[in-house]
């Protein structure tokens, strides 16, 4: 006998769970507070939807920090290869980029989402938008809707409400006090994959805001990565920064200070740089010497002087050392509303292996609401898809147990 399932949240995790549960014959209704579903999914696809990553799976499953062990069996349910097959079944062929990231060949999210919603409709999934969940009412759910308050009962509930980043798209973390009222342990939400404020001078800020720092290596406790980042108004942002954002954020929380170590001339040894700098005419300007000896452009030279105003008084060896290991202090993460994703959420100790809340039997959680984080590169979406499948599987098993 089919059961009814209420899914609150129409993002990747909620929609994937809806597809799986409808495929098992259950009556599924997806509720979303926004006028349309998948809004953050569509935003992610504006610059090319990075749907997953093609690196070796043994390496892939280590990208989730302290949640690695708990997420491994979840990720096994919806691997990167399985996501590519799923997308192809919806008419979206994918390709592997030079960095190993996987994208739709059309480089957009909208065709995939349209095909997905059409499939869900054909499977009998009902999607109700402008339905904002306000609280539990015993075993029921209360919603604010355009027609007024609505009380909904179902045989099982899945919460897939996202984190707190990009609240204008629906992930506003309004669920936190609702679950805390149920005595459910919530790890405080923090920005992840975010930029950072730096105490740049006004002149540097005005002149270089918006300019990229290209071809650099960045090092933190997260490791060493090569790429580029952007000088933003008052700070730094970009994919290279996001790769180190968790390490920098945690260091700031723990120690009150943090710095990203930059190699402004990757591929050049410190010894070679020192020799090339020593050969420069001391009568030439500092910028000219750096351009000729180290091939540094204007923004790199300005950043070096911003970090160490006395850099021009260093000898060749000291200057070479600074170019290869420039400690860029960061002061604070950018606000959580600007972050790509969030860390924190429903404690993994608060759910069972089927992602059901220990404190509320019959209520499950999936997606970014859970306490895990990952870097950009397809890891975020993959885990959202996978936790949606895991929660749906847990719901199906739990409903089967109800019938016994």
C-alpha cells in the first residue's frame, strides 16, 4: 500500500528524494516557499553547471572533512558516474573539463531542470510553491500559503531546506529555531566556500578592486593549490580562496588570526629568483626590477608591497623569499549570505543511518541542512543528490516497517 510523503524544499536533495520515492510508488508532495523550485540550482548553472567531479572515487570521498566516514555509504548510493548516467537519461550529456569537473555540454542548468520537473510530473509528484513551512504541530506540518495557513499530515516527512547562503533564493535557515525547539542538536551555521575581508589600504582597494591575481599557488593547512583569485572590495575571493576557506575560517575561530601563504611566482625556484634579482640595476625602480627578474605584473607587485611596505628595502634573497612565501593576512569571512555554501547544520549524531531524526521518528533530513561541507568542484551537488537518495531510501524502509 502506498504512503504519503511530504518533502519540504525543492532543491536538488528534495527533488532527488521525490523522484526516488515516487519510483517506489509513494504519493509525494514537494513544498517550497519560493515561486519556483530549484532556484539556487539554476544560479549555479549560470556560469556552467558543475554537476560532479571525475577524479578517482577513492579520492572523491575524502573531500568532506570530518563527515567523510559518515557520508561514504551515502555517496555510494549516488556516485559521480551514476549522476552522469542520470543526467544523460534526462537528455543532458556531460563532459569532463580540464580540471576534472563535470559539466553539461550545454553549460546550463535550465534544460536539465525542465526535463527533471517534467519527469517528476509524469511520475505523479505534486509540487506546491509559495508554501512556507512555519512549524510542527504535533504530527502535522503547518504552512503559510497564498490561501492562508494550511495544516498537512503525511506518513513521513523529509526536510531539505538548504543552509543559509543566498537567502534570496530560499535558503534562509529559518528552520534552525524550529528544529532547536524540538531539542534537535544544530551545529551553528558558518560560511563555506567564501571570500574574506582583508585590511587593505584605501588606495590599494580603490586601484585594484576587481582585478585578478593570476597564476599563483596558495598554501594553508588544507594543502597547496594553484590557480587564481580576485581582489574584491576590501578583500579576496575566487576559486583558489574557496579551496582554503574552511582552513582559514577555522584558524580565525581558533586562533583569532590567519594568513594564506602565496607563491607569486610558481615554477621559479627561490634560488633562481634571488640570482635574477641580484643582477638587476639598483638604480631602476622597484617595480621595474620585479617585472624583469620575477615577471610580476602590477597587481602582484602592489599586493606584495601592501603586505610588506618595506619590501623594497629587502636584499635579493629576502625579496625572493617574500615572493615565494607571501603571508596574506585575512581578518574575517564574508557574510554567510554571500557564501557559496554553509558549514554546520543538523548534527550527524541527531540522525540515524537512514537520515531520520532521532528525536522525531518519521522526519528525515537531507542536503545542506546536514552538518557537512565540501569544496566547490561538483562535490556539493553530488552530496546533495546522494543525501536525497539516502533519505528517500530511509523513508521507504521506515514506511515498510510501519506496515509490518
